[in-house]
C-alpha cells in the first residue's frame, strides 16, 4: 500500500490553510467594505439633513452655553456644619454669632427647639434627616396642597439660608454674565482628549431647587413680588442650558425646566388670586421634544470625535503588529457603524409625533446591548431613554401648568375642554380629569409607569402620576 510522502502531506496541509486564510480574508474584506458603505451612507444622510456631522459643526449661539457659574463646586453649609445633628447644632450655638453665618442665631435656636420637641414626642433624628433630604417634599403636588408641617417649613428655611451664595450667583448670571458658548468646544478640539469632561449638573440643579424653594417660601409668606422674582429667575437659569450643546446639557435643561414649572404650580396653588399670566408665554414656548432631538443630533456629532481619534494602543502600529492593526480596523469599523445606526434609530424615535416612539426606542437600545463588537458604542451611548422620559415629563408638566394658568383666567371648565384636545405623552390618550364637588378639576398625566389611573391601594398623585388642581369658580 502506497502512502503519501510526509512532504506531500505538509504541502497539502499548507495549501488547505492558505485556502482557508484566503477565504476568511476575502470574507472579512467583503464584510468590512459593507460596513464602510453603511458608514458612508449614514454620514451622507447626516450631511443631507443639515444636522451637525462633526464637533466643529455643533452650533453654540453667541452668549449661549452652560452657565459655569452654576457648575462650580459650592459647599453645603447645612451638611458641612452638621446642623441637622442635634449634638453638632448644640455645639455650634455655643460659638459667637460670626461663626453662625449664613444662618441667624434665631433660626438655629428654632431648629434646636424643634429637635427637643420631636425628641420628647419620640421621633428620631433619622426621621428628620429623611425629611431634610426630600428637596421637593415640603410642598407636595399629590391630592392636596396643604401648608407644610412646622418641621418641613423650618428645614426649608434653614436650607434657604444656606443657599444664599448660590442664589446670588444665579441672579448675577441672569443679569448679563458674559459667556463665550464655544470656548469649551474649541479647547477640546485643540486637545488630544477623545471626549470632553462632562459638566457637573449638581450645581445647576441645586441652584434650581434653591430657586424653587425660595418661590414657595415667598408664596407661603404672601410675598407675591418675591415669589414672582424667584419664578422668573428659575426660567432664566433653565434658558442658559436650553442653548447648550449635547445630550448632557439637554437633559440638564429638561430637569431644570421641570423644577421651574413645578415651582410655578406650587405658587399657583398657594396664591390662588395672584396674577401669573406673565408665565403663560414662558410655558407655551417650551419645546422639549424638539430640544431632545437637537440634543441627540449634537451628541452624535460630538461622539464621532472618538472615531476620528481612533484606537492607538501604545507600542503597536501597522508595521510592527499587523494583526493588532487589522483587529482594531475591524473593531472600529463595526463599532462606528453600530454607533451611527443606533443614533439614527434613536433620532427617528425621538421625532415620532407626541412622544409615540418610546417602544421603538426601547427596541433600539436592546439591539445595541446585543452587539458583541461595539463596546465603545455601548459605553459611549448616553441615557437616551431617561432623556426621552424626561422630555415627555417636561411636556406633560408644561401642558398641565398651561391648563392651570388658563383655568385661572377662563375657569376650570375651559381648562378641562382645552386638555381634552391634548394627549398625554406617556399614554397617547387624553389627560385624565375629575370634577370635584365644588367645580374644581383635578387633572393628571399617568407618568412614566403609564398606568391609566391610580393603581389599587393608591390615590391619584401617588406613584408616577403628575397631578394639578384647577380651582372652580
């Protein structure tokens, strides 16, 4: 029996490996060319649409951009001094008045007396701390607009005193603080950094909560001028972020507008006879869905900078490590394709009428999670679903606020009829309404949980429902 010579077997094995390698190389080449065609097609579509394609094409109007005055770190005197702890507060009250700034001795003595009464009633300090941490809780939306409890009111006054420096900075910024909206973007483009360091949103949102607290406290005191001034300041602070580029700034704007509009609703409930008509135009001008779509388009252009820079591992280049370079080329081609495809689908979902694209957006996000060779896209892709829900929440809150302002001018029936022609962005159905015994109308959006009304065991306003009360005449 004749057997092939060893050299013949090796030649056949080598030929087989060569054929397999050639087949894989051709297949990979065809695949990558297909990915490159997809990328080119996506970029051409962006170009044709007029949307920003590169970071340098992201438009930041002169005078716009993030308010850096609110992004700076500002200490929290309430937490820094530990005055929500009875022992720390007692020690602080032993010091001279100059050490009690920004609080008055009388305010801190009132807080110490409250601790004493609460302790005698069996309440713990932890209970007070939870209430102090609830930045929106001292005037709730829910079923009623009752005056806050003594402890809620006192803690709000302490926090208001602590926010004095922050409020002064907002007032200064809204009175004409100069800002070059492109400076941060130009600095980034001139650097080697692949992505800019995100601006902290803690300062701006802390400022907006402080402004809302100021408006509510003024309304409780019956000081209309001070309440109106605070409301104007809240919408002014939000407008600075309305024009700032990118999804982070867009989301910050949405959260700020939601807080400003909630403060307006609180003042409307606490001061039923106050003239708030000046805010009708402010609320009507809000376009959260348009802001969401613009922010997504800008974020896509900013994210493409990562692919422009590319992956450049230290100590490896095409000549010294061709396999590494080939792997990176394959990886980046697919990653960029997935990045552009995902953003296109997310933008399409964000533009669907009346926020009806949420289910399509969720499918897009699930498709991104299933991609095994798009790690950077998965890491870079921002919280688009959260931004979508935040924009829908702004739309719902603004619509309900417009109904309240209309009801104050033309009556609850007119407001209810106006709401009947509008759709809740979370359900696609009309806003829910109930007419009370005295003609008042309670109106609500079902919120992100999309329940058609209160679930069993809950009243209207609990869970995620957004509720307003329109008084009858």
